C-alpha cells in the first residue's frame, strides 16, 4: 500500500499568515494526489485534485504543488474559516490511501 | 443541486450485519466512481470501497470479504452491505462521488454512524 505521511501534525498560525502543509508518499503517485479540508462534525471538502487543480468554488488562496512523492498545500493568507484538519489522498494505486492529517490551529 | 444522504447506521453487536444506503440526487451514479470512506471517532479518514462506472469494485484489506459495495442505477442509490462487524468498524461512514471516472471525491454526504459494541 502507498503510505502518505503528512507534516507537521499540528500547525499553529495566525490569521493573515501563510500556511504550508506537506504530504510525502512512500512511492511515486505521479500527480494523482488530492487535498481535503474537514471542519469539526462536517464531511470532508475537496480542495485540490491532481496535485495542483483547485476544485470548483475553492478560493484562490489555496494552491497545491508537487509530483512524484512530495506535495505541498499552500494557503497564502489564512482566513478564520481556514482553521481545520487537512488530509491528502492518493489515487495512483489501489487501495486508495489518505494521510493521517494536519491540524491547522489558531495561534 | 447535488445531494448525497446516507442512512442505515445503528448500534450493532459484534458479528452482526448492517446495510448502509446512500440516496443520490442531482446526478446519476452510473457514470461516476462512487465510494465509501469512514472515520473512527477522533481519527482520520479511511477509504473503504469504491464501485467504478463499469461496476468493478475495490476494497480496503480491512473489509475485504466482509463488506460488499453495490449500486442501484434505477433508484440512483449506493449501498454498503457490512457483515461480521467488528468493534474496529465503529465509525462515521460517508458516501462520496468521484470526479468523473476518478477517485478524487468532489461531493460527500454528511455521514451515518455505525457503532459496533456489545
């Protein structure tokens, strides 16, 4: 199985700051990586698919980059509603796998 | 408007069976990958199963041989039959729609809770 390792586990930042979240795959997933946001008690929301494509309705402050084994989700200027959990997910191979998540919290 | 509504979650004893349903509106299930993803209390997301547009199915090793994914195209619904349930199957179960014939999931239901306990 492809293991996705997210770092850091917790990221403490203030509104207006830049957030950089990392996802590393145990083997190449090409560009077949997605990012999701999940707030407490809610279903996940697709932010980025295929490494760098914003999903419909996602603000431009969210961007994704990377290929192969190393990927980054960047939030350029944090808004209060951005503090949540973030998960990466690969679709390169079965079984589909998720990273363990990064908690983005208000400093 | 796209909507996915899961039902069927319950408190069930170990070894029991449960069938989850996902009612879909706003699109037809047949051209898309449709999936089940679960989340144990306080834990991360775990992919469970997918049914491809052509009907091919895939499962996580943790549920293979116990869970069966299916769909009813005429009723526009997705199902997850869960047999021989274990305590570690306790989770919120979400159904989700793939972007086209891919496993990037762009629409999700709100989930249904399965608790396996004696």
